């Protein structure tokens, strides 16, 4: 559940995912970050990452309101929000499962 709502995160393959009733979207950041990981580790981190988008949605709403209030140009504001949301989502993955996260990536590079 997410703030009292029951939602499902679906990973269709290494490229597409959906959250709740939303249509599938490409997992551009996950494709890059999870490249070379085994299937189970990649799926685990992908699910946490997508869930991190939901967990950080209230923060993104506040940031979007701040960008609108400060009259940021639309294209840079949307690009900036997208980048911040990806960083927040991956930060959620690290905070939620840090021991496993670093073990997975240590084994990838060593």
C-alpha cells in the first residue's frame, strides 16, 4: 500500500514497467543502472526503484509547485523534475536495501 492506496508495480521485462492503473512506461534509468546484473538482482532493484517513484511523489509535487511558483521555463523545469525524481527514486532504493544494494554492485564490478 502507498499512503492508504493499494497499488501494484508490474515489471513487464527489462524495458517496460507500470504502477497501479497507469500505462506501462520505459524504464530508461533502470536499463542503464541494472545493465550486467543477474535477472533476480535486477528485478529486485527495479521493483524498489519503481516503488521509490511512488514514495517520492509528494516531494515531487512540492518541487513542481515551487518550480511553477518561481516561474521556471517549462522545458527546463520538466527535465529538472525528471532528473530529480530519478535521483530520489534511486536514493530510496539505496536507503531501503543498502546492504544488498552495495553487495550487488560490488559483485558486478569485482
